[in-house]
C-alpha cells in the first residue's frame, strides 16, 4: 500500500488513537463480558481474551494443564538446546581456509546412547503421568450423581434418572443451560447417540469423549467452581454441528435439586397461550434443529404454511392435520414427505405428551 507520507502519519495517528480507545474500553468490556457470560449471550467464547487460559473448573483440570505445560516446557527446552548447540558448532567448526579438510570422525557411541536414552526416559515419564490421570478419569466413583446424555442431530438431551420427568436440552438457536451439576460432587455421564457420531466436550473441565450410536460411553468429573461453562459437540456430525452447543451450570449442592426441577420442566405457564407454549417446545426440544418456520429449507420440511397443506409422501398424498403431525412425531418414518427420504428423524415417543403435541400443532397453525 502506497501512501503520501503525511497521509500515512495521519493514519498511524488514527490507529494509535483507536488502540488507546480500545485499551480504555477493555476493562469496561471485560466487566460487561463477565455479566454477559451469564447466559453467554450467544457468544460461544470460553475466555474474554484469546490470551487468557481456560478456567480450571474441575478436579481434572489442574493435572491436565500441568502435564500439558510440562510437555511444552520440555519441547521448548530441547528446541533451544538443539538449535543452540547446532548454531555453536556451525560457528566453531566453520571452514577456516581453502585447504582445510573435514575430519574423519564417523560416530560417538556414548553421545548416541545418551540422545536415545534420555528422550526414552522422558517419554516413559510422560506416558506414566498421562496413564495415571487417564485411569483416574476413566473410573467413576460409585456415589456419583447419574446423568444420561443423548446426542442427536443437532442437540443434546440430558436426563436425570434420580429426578424423573426432568429433561434439559441444548438448542441450535440459543445457548441454553443443558447440564446442571452440583459443585464438589462427582457426576457420571452415561452417553449415547441416536444417529451419528458426536463428541461431548467441556473445555473448562478438560473432559471429552465420543458419543457413539449403539454404544454407551461414560465420562465423569467433579466441578470445583460455581458458574457457567460451555459445552460443545467436538465431532463433525453434519449441517448444524457448530450449533450443537450448550451451557453447563454448576451450583452449590444445596441449590441443585430445586434449580434442576425448575429448569427441567416444560409445562404450560398459567395464562400462557397454547401457541406460545408450542413455540417454547419447538425451541427447547430440538425441533428447530431441522425445521424452519420461515419457509427456508433445512434438513426437514419447513413448518411455514404446513398446516392443512397437501403433502406428497413416499406412501401417497396426505393432508397435514392432527393425525399426520402426531404420527410424524411418534413414528417419523411412517410417511416421509417427498424430497426428504434420506432423512432419519428420531421418534419423540415418550418424550412429548399429548398436551405438548397439541401446543406444537397450535403453534404450527399460526405459521401461515
Ligand atoms: Cu454433534 Cu457435531
């Protein structure tokens, strides 16, 4: 970029001003950021600046970070050592005159033994250290709070066997509280997938494991800080993979049960119109992952102007009415709308009751 000197100086001045303003704004932004970090305000960042490290919010986090730093320090030390020695030898043994001959040393047994043995010992140290931590993370304590996690394209469903009726989900449209756990108590997740490979990842806890269709995998952790932390799907699982995010909320054990009961219920509020309740279900039970309400194409048919429409399906034409919608929720693959044959929607049998289905239908009717 060519600039007249005066212009360049002006531009530099402006840039300096901008930097100064940014610096002044930073503490305010950090404060605002901390506030906004509550519901995460749709911003999936784990830290406020790219330079700060992730919070260490579980009992595993400290050990994992220490091992990581140990490996980084080792790598830096040996990089500097090898490069330093190389540079020194290049200088020391440089060619001094035209007729200088290279000496005929072929090898040095002692040195070669050391440069094999020392790294071998260090690698074993790293392996044993990692293995001990890995075993700790693999074997959950028997008194852990039990949580069942199901991955679906593209949301998480979280159930608590000891709290019947409570179900939390993630949502592709907002980062909502998806997992509630007590501080200072072990929590065990038993995870599976209804469709493809997903991967359950909570960076602040330093835990991550694949979620596999047709198999159960487990994870456990003990949270050490009250607060909210992001969870992600860390395995590319299709179109909306990057929206498969949620929030882990860590509470004081005394508040856990009450909060969970409140957050996990999906009931019509007093005076709440049925279509409004239906919209809440649409957002909280993952319908929005595959069905738009504005006519735009997604993985499944849009709900816009769907009610009363004549759809052609793989079993013939059908009018979209209460029966067809209920059937499509319970047995999604009974009559598949033309053009969506390859899509495998999971059944919601047992997950939505009659009232919730009625609310969804009333909501659909409003989408003209
Ligand atoms: Cu689920 Cu990526």
